C-alpha cells in the first residue's frame, strides 16, 4: 500500500493565501500532487483544483497528468536541455477546463496566471542555484 504524506511541496508562489500544493501520496507510478488556487478579476473568481500524477526522469523531464479536479483534460511536460549558457527549461501542456471561462477575459486571465507562475518558478530556481 502506498504511503500517505501531508508534506507540502516547497513554495515558490508569492500569493500563498490562494495557492496550495501538497504531495498526498507516493506510488510506484509517481507522486500524486494536489494543487488549489483561484483565478479571477473584478467580479469573476474561479476556484481551481487539480490532482496530478507526476513522473520524472531526473535531469531530463517532469511529466504530469490530471487524474482529478477542475479539468476535463490536464497534461504537462517540462523538458530540461543543457546549453552552453546553462539549462533551457521548456514547457508544453494541454489544459481543458471543466468550468466556464468568460469568453473575452478568460484566456487573458489564464495567460497572466501562467506567466506569473513561471516567472515565480524561475526566480525560485535561480535563488536555489545561488550566485
């Protein structure tokens, strides 16, 4: 039987009051990670949750697949590629929400949220790497 843990994943988000993530289980297939946040502007606020199966090939890639939550489909893949100047980090993903997004502002909100998330993640990677 896989063990259950409530250990929280190291944080990199500046807005911890609306974002939580925790490893909830370790299985032979990978980690089960739960994430919760809110997406919103003005009068529109959407609670988002996702449960992911996360697998990794150290120093090469991290892949995630949605196994529950607010999305009909959720998959993502980080690739690490050595370069002459360091490491290139690239991401590809497909997210199909199971909730309503306002037609005009929905994609703007998603784009802004993703840009903020990735900027914070890169800043945390750089901070941990040191000078």
